[in-house]
C-alpha cells in the first residue's frame, strides 16, 4: 500500500532502554538493557532527521522509552548541542518524562539552559504510588520521586505530573485531588494502566471500570472548578478544546499518520505510528523496524514491505472505526499499539483503552458541564 508522508512533528529518541525502577505495570520490553545511544547515532539523527526538509519547525524531541535520567546531564549537553548543530535555526523543543529520581541542580541547570519540558511520573499519595512504582530492590519509590519534585519546586522550574490510574486509584478521586492540592501540583495528566508491550494485563479491564473512570474524572473536575485557580488537567482541558475545535482538528490522530511521529531506538533503528511499538518483537512487521537512521532518512520507511503491511492494517482499522464508532470524530481511529496488543491486530476497532481514555473521559467531562457548571 502506498503512503505519503506528513511533516515530522514529534521525534521520540530512546537514549537508553534501561530504567532504574521496576514498575509493575511497565510496558517497556527491554528495561534491563543498559545500552546507551552513541554519538555516531546522535549525529545521524541530526543529519538524516532533524536536518531533513520533511521535519517541521518547530519540532518536539521526546527522550523516552527508558528512564532518560539514567544518563548524565553531561551526556545530554553533548546530545542537545549535537542536534542543534545539525539543524541551525530550527526550533527544537526537548521533553523528558521521568520518575524524577536523582534530580539535582545540575539537571535543573541543564533543563533551564535548553528550556526542556519536564513531566514527572507520580501516582498520587505514597500508598498508591508505591503499590506499583517500586525500586529494583522492591521498595516503594515515592520518597525518591517527591525529593525530585521538591527540588524542582525549590528552583521554581515548571513541570507537570503524569499519574497512572489503576483500580485502586479510581476509588478515591478526592484523596488524590487533595494530595495534588496540598503539594502544589497544579498541572496533571492521567494515563490508565494499559495492556501493552511487556504489560499483558490491567486491573481496569472490565465494564465496571468505565463507570468508575467517568465518576473519577467528573469528581476531579468538580473539585478543580471549585478552586479560585483551577487545576490544569490534560483530560479535562482536552475535552474543553475539542468542544470548539473544527471537525478535522477534533479527529486528527498522529498515531495513524505515516511519519508524523518518528521513533528512534538506542541503536538507530527507526519506526513510526505508535511509539510503544519500539522494541516489540513482531516478526510479521520486522519488529516494527522500517529503516536505520545511520543510512536512511525517515522517508525510507515508506518503502519497507513491513511498513506497508502495517500501514494497510492501520488504515483498515481506521476505516472500520469510522464506520462503526460514534466517537470517531473525536478520536480519528484509535491507537494502533493498543489495537495490536489488545486485539492482536491493528485492523480492529474498539479497545478498552479507547473506551476509558476517549469515551469515558468525554462523557465524564460533559456530564460535569451539564451539571450546571460554567464552560470556560
């Protein structure tokens, strides 16, 4: 199947697959691997991706698919400089999602110099966080993460929180809200415990959790709106933006568009569509590897037979969603990785992931608005 490329808007770079924690719901398949990206590979990323005319300006570079802070600030200083030199004048927005273990002044100095967007993985109060986010020695990581949060707050460095919701967290939105409020954490995002990659089960699997998720979102929104300065919440703000957005914007889905999102593994192998495909064994799709950044630009992926098979499946799945799902205009066909891991094929339609993160989120927020709440 032939495909045309969109401008590359997001580049996910895996500096290392390794993570210093051992979270129970982690999807990363190779998090014991301590390999780190070499300067030769970074130079190739700059030469073949960042300097490529099909890369947008500005472009977001996300350091992910392992714990980025297991490498040193000095490594990133060299990496950032290398990428900037490859595409002079191009605006590069670097972004970290981190467990915040080990944050100190050297890290904050680096991020301040390069204006890096920081997300911290924190699941709420200690008992909820420590239930799943454990050290490699089996202890909870809450105190370590909060130490990093406090370092960021002491320096006044902005950051957001991403919390993974599990069956335990959904039962107590008020306690989670109070925790954020009391610790001055006012910019939050919610992920759900997914069936994906190395995590083959979820405590949220079951129709009862769709109702629980809607109630959680609605209650969190109600509590937030009661404050003089409401929280920023990705899920709530996202629905608010959708209400007034043009139709094409509402259903725009970068995960089904070739090359809009490019993932580059630690060894330079390139993939596209869902970044969660990185490192996954899938012989029918060449393990989701479609090119090598040392030798190719991202557009070479479009010619790979495994890419063409995957794109055919993804396109068929999007069309099936278009015909069968009333939420298509606010989704655009779902996440291919969730279809693959939940249904065994990207040709499928509804997943439990989309029922929670798209359908239940939308219904929960709209229900709160319908409850005589002011639309802002």
